C-alpha cells in the first residue's frame, strides 16, 4: 500500500513523492515518506501517529532520515531486530503477524486502503 506522486518537478510544498503506511494495532500508524529538498535532494520522514485515548485527535512524532545515514540506520535497525528475534525471543513466531487482516466481505484491508488511496492524497489521510 504505497502512494507515488509523479509530480517530480516543482515540489516546494514538500509533498511526499512516495509514501508507505503501516497500521500497528488499533491506535498507531506509521508513515514512511520520501520527500525532496529545494535543491532536488531526497530524505525520508518516519512518522508515528497515535490516536489519543480521549478520541480528540492524534499525537505525532516525526523523524528525518537523510541519505548519508540510510545505510547506518538500516544496519542498526536490522541488528537490533535480529538481536530481539534470535537472542531474546527465539521461540516467538514473528511470522504470525505477516498477514493482511480481512474485513467481513473477505477483502484484504490493504486492498481497501489501496482503493481509498487512489481517491485521495497522502496528506488527506495523515490525520
């Protein structure tokens, strides 16, 4: 469920060129967005959006990742996840969470989101 914006030309309002959304539980969503600078360079923003318990909006935390740190970040994240999987929780079935949740009609949630994304911009559903 990714969104690609083909307007690579003038991107001064810092729209996403590409976006990936990950639902995590009932109240959390992660967004991975590729954005461009005024100098036509690229960076990634990682946003955690959590619905407030009082249902009064969302709390957001954003992290910026620049190209010179991509490899270091990915290596550190991979090493950390592998440590948890192999040293701390070797018997846990992490693959049990690799499925799409289905709604009552048997349609995968990712298919519903992909259809909705075709009708809206990324910033519309980043509430």
